[in-house]
């Protein structure tokens, strides 16, 4: 089952523009993680934001978390062609073990 | 620090055969989880191992099994392969604490013909 819903499912922008992806989840969480996946390869860990954090930055990435709305957003600023990938949010299931539950992902295309 | 290593990267098997995939976690990581990714179902949790014990299992048939060794390396096995088992199988490792960052390998692309 998918805990998260991501929006939009696909996004196409020009290099230099900003890209925003949203993720919603259903249960209470301790943290939320964002991953990038290039063309059917492995998942690259981008950032983890804890439930007591509202915003976190890492380079050109900015993640926000609104636990009252059970939602998170990932902003990529000044996008590059190399950012073309699928982006997933993931949270741990309520059983509090290593089971990550993923959204369906947002496919981002950055045109040069 | 070496990342999560999965072998082999690609595999082609025939229906009815069995397959074993391997995952070496990041040094010091004792939790290893496995996921199946398909276009239709997305990323689905298979199972998690911690200290050689299966701690959690997803909703997959008994043909899917796994184990973890004392050095935290893990293997998953799929018996009596079906066409629908064609997928990217991903392994993730994390530190022993709960709700920690999970780091993934490059995956094993399994094609069943």
C-alpha cells in the first residue's frame, strides 16, 4: 500500500527554473525522507526531515514539512539537466521498524 | 565509505527457476531491507532483517524469502519464478536505531522470460 501521494506525477521545466514537488502521507511520522532515482537505477538519499522540523536545506534542495496537513514539499532551485529523475518521498510505517512506505513519485524532466 | 552493494546488477531467468540476490550493507549498518519496484505497483516492501532475524515482512507470497548473515550481508531468494516477478529489486541498509536514514544500492534488475 502507498502511504504517500505525490503531486504532480510529472513535471517538465527549463534549466534554471525551480521545481516543486509535493508529498502527502496518512499516518503520524517520526521523519520523512526524499529520494532521487535516475532512470531505473538505485535510490539516492537526498534529505531526511524530522517531525519536529519545519524546513531543511541541502545545497539547492529545500524541504518543508507540515505535520498538521500531513504534507511535505521538495523544492529544487536553479534546476539543471542532471536533475532529471524521479523523486520519491518515504515514511516509516506505524509499526516502527525498517519498513519504508513510498509515494508513487514525481518524474521531473529538466530541458537544457 | 563504501555504499550498499548489490549483486548481480542484471539477471535473466526462466519461469520456474529460482534466483538468489545479494546485498552488502554499509559498514556498521545492521538493518537491511528489501524492496521490489515495478511500473504498476511502485516500490513495495518485501522484508527487513536486523541481527540475522526477520523483523518485518511485506505482503508477498512465500516464494520470496531472505536471510541475513552475521556480517549483516543479506540475500533474498525467489523460488518458482513467475513472469510477474520481473522487477528492480532494491536493498537498503540503515543504522540500528529506529527511523534512521535508509541508503539504497543500485538494485538488481531481474527479468523472467
